């Protein structure tokens, strides 16, 4: 749950009440449980996989993405209750809680399996960092004004050099996030591919690439400065050094998102990104 949202505590209390009225077993992250006075239901998220069938996430896309990385090894289905702005990955709103609870308890939903990425940073032949991502992996310059060069190899074949602010390697889920703002295409989530999008490229011919999901990308960064970093889902940062090698591939883990059967991806795109209303 995003504990910084003003109404998140009230929504959490109401969700617990609705589930208990239906005699459903409930566990709550121990921090949230302490805040709403339900320590009797407290459980660390690291132990959720032992007892829960699905997880309600209260917050925006960032909250859901962070949890997805944390529970990635267990593939527990997630239902997002949107307390943010866009809420592209969320499937329900706080006003719809009673209906959402009923649908979950009656099995009136489907589960979408979203691919994830894993990355490792190699320095002098040694792996010094490893992460997984649901949305994207960014390689970019910091606040320094000069550009960086990203030399990209796909399955050991030279794909090209991207001069500019950096590159974004994203999943189909991440195609509607940072990649989209950098000019990348929207990819429907059931097509498993890896998307490479240059950020502010210093070339009119530098365009996004759609690559096979089973391929392996290798990126080597060059620059005349050392202000370079790696970002995971825009939430985790890791400093890079010149000559570091970044390896990116499809993860063996997935994120399982609960979706309503009648709601299509295209409807979400129209409403969330194009502002269409009913």
C-alpha cells in the first residue's frame, strides 16, 4: 500500500471490513496493520507466499510495480486498487471496492501473466549488481549536460550505437510508461518482446527497436564523463562506470495481474492515455 496517499488508510480499513464480512481470510502488511490497529492480521510481505492466494494493492502504478518485484519469485496474482493518478495497471477504484471484493470471491476475473526483465552489471568480468524489472531498465546520463554512447549488441551481434541521453529497455507492460514518453510504441501485453527506445538521440535515424523476448542484450556505455546510471522501473538507481557491461534478458519470473474479463487493453489505452470517457 502507498502509505503517503491521504485516503489510503480509510480504503485499507474498508477493504478489510468487506473481506471479513464475507468471511474471507485476511492478512495485512505489518506496517499497515499497525497503523490501522489490526495487528492481529499482520504479516510481513516476505511471508505472503506461504498463506495468501492473491494480493490487493492500494496505490498507483509505482506501488504495484514495487510489490511485483518483491513477490516476483512466487507469481501471486495482484489486484490494483488505484489511489494514484493514471493507474494504468490498476483494475479497480476505491468507490468500486464492494463489487471488486464480490468479483474476486466469486472468481469473476482473469489473470494476465506479464513478462519481466532481469539485468546484471558486469565490471571487469565480475557481476556486481543484479535486478529484475516489470516495466523497464534505463541506462542514462545524470545531470551532466554531455551525452553518452550506448553500444548495443543483440545475441552478440552489433545492433548499433545510440548517442544521446541514454536508452530504455522495456517490457510490453513498460511500453506505456517511460518508453512511451520517449517516443516508443505501445505494445499489447500478451506479445512477449523486448523494446529498446533511445532517449533524446542525437540522430534522426535512431528509432525504437522491437526485439525477440528470448534474446539477450548487451550494452556497453562510453562517455567523456562519469555521471551515468542504471535505473530499475524508475525506482531503483545504480551508478555505472565507463566500460561496465549491462546484460539484459527476459526473467524467468512473471507478474500476475488480475483483470476483469470484459475490460480490454485497448479500452484501458483509450481511457487512460487518450482521455476517452464512457
